[in-house]
């Protein structure tokens, strides 16, 4: 049986609430990523990692093996490649 423990801290002061505020730039990044996952096109991998490269071919096969689950594809990327993909989305994806 799976056991999950949750630690819940009540926010009772403005100082605690201020620490939890999300910056507008983070909201924009998250929103653009979510919109991208609903509307991505098959060429996004070659647009990020280059056309015809071994890495591009590897990522295309990986995405296919995940039944085109873009979120699984993203979380399986290395941190550097996640940064590269998110940077490309922020610079190029306009929703």
C-alpha cells in the first residue's frame, strides 16, 4: 500500500504570502509551455536541435516511443535540453 504524508503550513502573515508570489515572467513561461503542448508541430525538434542531426533523430524516435506524449518527452530530457526547449518556446512560440 502506498502511503503519502503531506506537510501543510498555514500562511498567517504577509511575509509568508509574499514568499509564495509567482513572478509574471514565470507565469508567461508556464502559460507558453502549456499552450505549446496543446499546439506543437512535428518539426519543433528540428527547429530546436537542428535539421538532420543525430540528436534530432534520437529525439524524434524518443517522442515516437512515448506515443507523442510531449510532457513525458520533456521530463525525460536532461536539464540542459529542457532549458534549450523552454528557451526556444519562450522566444518562438506565440500561442
